[in-house]
C-alpha cells in the first residue's frame, strides 16, 4: 500500500511541477520572509536581510520532495529595493533549479498615517529536469520505462516574470501578485500540457498590539493562491504572536491550509516558532498532513536561518518595516 500511495503522490507532484515550473510555496513567507512570495517587499527594512530555508516534505517516504532556498534583499537609494532568490527543488526523478532577480519601488501616500504603496517586478529563470537514471531497476544501464516517449534525460530552461503591488496602512498590509505572466514553450515535453503558468497570490493581514505599552504583537493573516492552468486554489489562515524584547523578538504561530472547495477538509495544519536575537534569525515549522499520506509520513519540516546586517535607517518611511 505504501508503495502505491507514494507512486500516486509523486505522479501528482510531477504533473503539478511540470506545469508550473516555480518555487513551491508552503510557510516560508511566515518566517518574516515575505519577499519569497512577492517582489514588492524588496528593500523594506533597515538592513540587508538574508534568509536560508530548508523544507523536507513527507518525512518517512523515500524520494519525497525536498526544497532549499537562499534569499536576500536590500534597500537601494531612498525609495527602492533589489533582491535575489535562488532555489533547488527535487521530487523523485524530477528536479528544478531557479533564480529570481527583483526590483521594487516604494511610494508614500500619507506619511502621517504610515500609508505606502509599493510596486515590484521579478525576472525568473528556471531549469526543469527529468532524470530517468533511477528508472533502471535491474542495473543493466537500460531504463526500465514503459513509456516509449521517454528515452533519455530531458531538461528545459524557462524565462518568465512576476509582478506585484503592495499596500501598507498602519498595521494593515495587502499584496496582490501574478507569477509566470508569460506563457510556456511546449516544445520540450508534451504538447498537451497547459501553457498558461500564471499563478495569482493574495497575502493580507494586520499587525496590532492591545495597547501601545504591550510587548505582545498579534498578526492574523490570509494567503490565497490561484493556478490559472486548471483553476485550483488554496488558502492559508495564519496567526502569529510576537513578544518584543526591545529590538529582539520571539514569536509563535499556527497555519491552516485547505483547498477552497474543501474548507472543512484541510491539507495540513502546523505550529511555528521563531526568534530574532541581534542580527541572527531562526524559525522552525512543522506541518501535520491530514490526508491519506498521514499514515505513512511523520509530516513536513521547515527550518529558516538568517542574518540582518549593515543596519541603517533610510531617509523615507516608505522603506521602514
């Protein structure tokens, strides 16, 4: 049973990745790393922010997906920012590696109300690879493959763009993003694949304290994803609580993800913890899988480690976090 379940899971995962050619989005953005999902966050903050992230899905199942990312962004000039993201994602016999180079510009709508509007754009390059070497079960050097169309390793390199807009007003924030806005070249793999890779993300929330002297800050948020290729969509409902100790802080939270046509049947639920001490940042999240894979896997784990360096206040409040 375990073998068949894994084959189904990998098949589904392959079909999704083959269509979307993008970085899988889990809870990386909740580790104070919103730049992962939106270029509009580039340059927001008074430092160079660097984050490394490792995500292991479905622990206990062989060849389950693994993803690593390295992210950094910094303010340039008074009202702009640049950033870069590099990732490696392996899922069984498929692998994708990619990078994003981003630029954002931040405008002040009302300084007295801390109301700002940001625009961002990213250039993406992605290499998707199918490795059939592991199909050789008997070690004779001949792939044991029943599909006559797959005769050797295959790869394709894709170029695309993301765009986004971010509104911040006091503790409220809302970003709207479109990724992979160009259609895909269908010449390498199958011509019956969808060529529309556009994914749409909406991320919104509110940060607040019960009173100005409180050390606790609350942050409920919602993250919505829509895939144009087949109309799939999902939503994360999140809650984070920070405890501030001067400029350091410690936080905990929980995330609940579901398909939008199955609200009462969540995909996963997971707790998160993190801290920022001086220039060092650390976060950990665990997701409990709430579907058929649950019986064979101990869940999904994610670790984020980072540093905030070269701290310095910018001249415009529009780049302050």
